[in-house]
C-alpha cells in the first residue's frame, strides 16, 4: 500500500487530522534540508511536501518565491530534491514524501525516467500545480503504473469542474483555502467551509486544506472539518529566520536553529 494511504488510514482510526509541512528543498542547502526533514518528523509531522525550487512559481507567494530563489542560487535541481528524499530514507525516515514541482522540471527529466526514479526513491505522491486536469492523462497513467498518487489542487469553481478534478485524483484532494497564491493569512475566503463540504461529498478520498494556514489555531480549526492541513509559507518563513544559525560553523548554533524549527511545528500540532 502507498505510504500516504497507510498514514491516512492510521490517523482515521484515532480521529486525527494529518499535519503536512512544506519546505523548499535546498534552502539554505541540501544537507540542512535533510536535517530539517528529520526535525519535522520528530515534531509530529505526518506527511512532508518537498518543494522543488522553480524560477516562475505561479502558485506561490513571496515567501516561497524567495526561498526558491535562494535554493536556485545553490543550483538545486529536481534530481537534487529526489536525492534528499533518498538520503532521508537511508537515514531512517518513515514518513510519506510528496514532491511539489512545476511541470517543466518533470519534462526536462523525461516522464518515464522521472516516474521510475521517484518510485525507486520511495516518493509517494506528486503535486504539479500548473498541470490542468484536461492535460494530465499521460502523467496520470504513469503515476498509476508506479503506485504514485497524483494529487490535485482544487479551488472554488463550478460543481462540474470540481467533479472532473476529483474523479481523476488519488491519495487525497488538496483544497485551496484562500484565493490567490500561497502565503500566511488572518482570514480565509468566505464560504470556505461550504466549499470543503462540497469537495468531501464529491470524493471518497481524504480532503486536505492548505494555502495560508500559519498557526495552531488555524490548524485546529481546519482539523475539525478536514482530514489534513498543509502549512507552507509560515514554516518556510521560520526556516528563513533561522538561516544564520543553520549556516553557522558552530554546531551548537546549528542545533539551536533546528530546535526552533522543531518547536514551531510541534506547536502547530499541539491542538
């Protein structure tokens, strides 16, 4: 069974929503990304989104765009991000990994080669925000062949389009809580609860919400009505604040920075 399915089944048995942190791989460097992933797991994360840095991230707000730019200065590629997943597995990580990438890096690798590699490296899911459902046929077929979940983003739209999107989904449905790009928010669009309920009625899959969720109160709120909650920009900002410590040559300073990240995620999960 896919690790994502196992995780949601286990959490459902104890009536708990999943916490899905997102980080940009390579920010501030690859070795630190590996350490951060281990900290997220220690803090109680259930599934981790590995963000592939990209020069034109249309779905991402300024915080994640800036982290992508820092990673791109390090010449981080999609293959580097996959290698981070492999290294974490070799070091004992058990959590499901989801690769969050735009379509162009996938095409640059080649579809068949790409799916073979991510399958071999135990990546469980894939989110491609700029691949519309009308054009995902080849990717979907390869994902199914390799037992990798192709997870759609669903924003408020017509009932017919929501049905079309969720009908080809697997793993879970990722509901966009706020109109526009990613980024922390104090308020979410009106009708968010009704939108989530509509999506839940349209699919048997778990429903996860993301875009803008940044603190434990918001995690607690959405955990009451969803099967999982994604925290992206708020975590990426916390990592950026800790970069001076993470890049210090002093081991104690590095550990202090990593501990701040762990405690931030533990607090998110404290509801």
